[in-house]
C-alpha cells in the first residue's frame, strides 16, 4: 500500500490556540507581503540542483514569498503554493485532507441526499450498457407518471456494447409506494401491478431464441405457438405477452418479472463542473435481479441494480443518455461499439461509493493487484447503514490468481481463478466484538479476547465461522475492464450468487458484474475539502518519493525532496480547465506548525506501484 500523507487543517480558532501555545507564526503569513519595519534576509545560496536534493528554507515572519526570494535550487521548479488561509478561516468543522484517494474509505465526492419518500415522477434512463445474470445485455428507459402509472422499456442486445438489438419489451402498469423497508435500510417498499407486456423482435434470430426459451414447459409451449413462425416474422410488429389480448400470462412463462419495482431508493448528488456551478444528478436504485433465473419469480430484492439516472438531471458527459431517452420499442437505442480493453490487473481499485449488496450488505471494497507475481489483497469494509458511515467490521484477505482466459459464455469478460489463503478481521463496533467473543475460540482467531478496533489473524483457524469466512478458499471469477466517458479505468468483478453461496465451482462462475471499481493509481493526488465546497481540488502529479521537514517555533518551514523522474505528459495535457499542475519532477510537503509530518525528517517513503 502506498504511504499515507495526511495534512489536516483545524479551524481558525484552534489554529490561534496552537500558535499561542507554541509561539509559532500564522502559516498564512508565509504568503503575505512584507511588514513595515522588518528586514528580510537573503535566502541561502544553493548549488545547482542534483538528481536528488533535500532542501529546507525557512522564511522569517512577514517576509515575501516570491520566486526571487527562494533558493536558487528551487527556481527551476514550478511550485504550486496553496493558500490555506481561506480554508482555515471557514466556519464550522472544515478539514483539509491530503491523501491518496485509495487510502480513504470512500473517494472524495459530493454529499448524497436520499429522498424519503422517493419521488419517481419523470423519465429515468440507463447511462450505458448493463449486464444481468444469464448473461443478458440491456438498456432501460422508465417513465413514472403522477397518477402512479408507469411505462417501461427494456431493450435487449446480443453484444456487451449494446450495439446489436435483439428485442424490446414494452411494460405498462401501476406502482404504489408503501413504507420504508424494514429489511434494507434507506429503501422504500412498493407494490406494482402489470397491465400490459409486449415484445418487438428486431431479428429472426431473436425470435427463435425467445421461442426456444418458452419450450421448457407446457405453458411455455402454448405461448410459443402464439408467436409467429420465423418466416412470417414482421419487423416492428408488437406481440402481447400479457394484456387484454393475451389468453394467458406468457410473460411469466418467459420468466419475466418486474420485482425490481418492489424496492426503490432515490438519491441526489452534485457533480462538480469546472468553471460552472455544480450539476444536479438524480439516481433511481431499483431492486436487484436474482442470479438464478428459476428463482426470479419468487425472489424479493434486498439489494440494488446499477442505478438509472434522471433524463433531465444526469451526469455529464453521457453519450448514451440522449440515445436511450429518445428510443421506444420500435426504435431501440444503438450504442456505439466499444473496443474491448485487455484485462491488465495491477494497481489499486476502490469502490466509488457505498455499495448495497443482496442480504443487506453495505460495504466498500479496496483491492490491490500485483501483476509480477499474480498476487492480490483486498479490504472489505462493512457498515450498518446505506451511506457507509457506521462501520461494523473489516475483512482483509490475500492470495493469488491464475492467468485469465477469454470467457466463452459472457462476451467481453475474462475468466480467472482466485485463491484466498490469508485473512484478518477487525471488529469496528460493540455488537460485532461481542459476537466474536461469544463464538468458539477455535472457530475464529484462536484463544484470546477480541477488542474493538484491534485486527486479528484468522488464518490459523481456517477462517471465521461466525462471519462465514472459510480458508483456504477458491473462487471462479469473471472480470472485465472498461473506460468511462471521462477516460477513467473501471474494473468489474463478477456478481456474487444471490443465495449467499460462493462461486467455488466452475458451474457457479458469475455471468454478470458487481458495481465497478475505480483505478486509483492513475488518479491524481490532490487537495479535497470535506464538509464544505468552497475549495476546489487541485490535482498534483504522482510522487515517487516523499520527504518531511520539521516545524519550528519561529516560522513555517518547507521540506522539499527533489527526485528526477520521467515527465508524465498525460498530466500536462489531460487536466480539466481551471486545474493547476505541479511540476512532474517535484514532490513536496508543507508542514504547519503544531502538526507532525507522516515521516521523520529526511526520510523517503516509497509508495507501491
């Protein structure tokens, strides 16, 4: 794991108390102009910069901080001076944090607001091609009306890019919100009733595929006879599976349900915009789909699918949104084909938000892959609330994985086998700690009492029975890599079986994916403000070495560690407007008086690559 650098800034009042105790100057004075009556000594002369140089320059109180007043060794480097004074003077408990996004439980993002009861009125659309267990590739477009009626389109495809339409479903009905869910916190339970389900086939092959799925039962064979023969297929013709003109419920024979409407959650968040006000984004989370097709008729969701977004308030850029919003059962959206990205496991991947899994699991994930020896390690942070603010326990697991092979069953996916050989558990609340202490010592962690926040190795006891962890363990996995419209790398890991079992046999290998993970090794390091949004993020170049200075009682001190590394032109040309770029050859640390650095003075920390 990379070294954690954290620069925390208290409120202005706390800073005044610290300075009064230590007699240190205000760090904001470092960037202020000269004060009358003060003579500013010349900075010490420095030799030409060497490939590695650790230089510290103290600036007396009240002296100007200009390029002309800095040591000669620092002149060739483009330093970015971040004014901390504004953040320090903000009211409330604002805190400035500086750390790799991978080290945070959740990456920095705007606060999320849940609407209770949810407001469903309006159009909601997919933001890209979705993969359901089976596999099924689809996009969705749902519209809810104030009178509780709804109209839903589900467009199914033959390829993982959703560029080859197979057939479209038109669903009409009524939905009624009931009460807050007693099972899944933060969700609302709902009832629905279907009035009509129709299908439009976009190719003869799709017609034959659907007819073949109906031949597995007597009711299905009766429904298959109601479909036209392949030679009599008419493009654009709508065939009713359920409705006034249908003799029987052929949608049920096809295994179709809309149980996803029985669990609803609506969220709002603000998407930052460069040089503009933040953009409102509304997301609609509907119930998850059972991984076993035979169980879908009876399953009631406890987790969510990939969210839909409001057609009026969606994230930008979104190339697929306008295509899906304008589509209907006769004109399915044809998304542009995406080039398949090779699966190159390496680096660290983190959940972009709080994940809600079936069986009421709220968690975030952080994985590190080491490609040179095909080893991996992961942190599973479990929580008791849908915003992932109340931790319950953390599981660390590690092992190895095999070389991937292209999946024959799921186009675009790669099949691997993961081995879990080591694990550790950290209880994070009193309930979990008590449960582990009441369990048999031989079932989880061996003898000795569990303590809140204390990590214990469970490898010797072959896992932890109370938490359902078994060691050693093998899982047959499915992975896929994509790139979002912003160019950020995404990693999709196979969806776990809904019944809570593990994919420990080839037959149970996933055919769909969980929520994507975001590559954080390629994310620029920067400043982010929590509990406030008056300070923008300034991405900084990745640092290969870090060094620290020492705070002094007489003034601010900058500790700089120079190391020549190859210039990264992607950072120079790929920054959004309004962002600043630190020189790619310079890594630096600013230390406020009264706060310690994350490393002793003069030491270098090497982040894992």
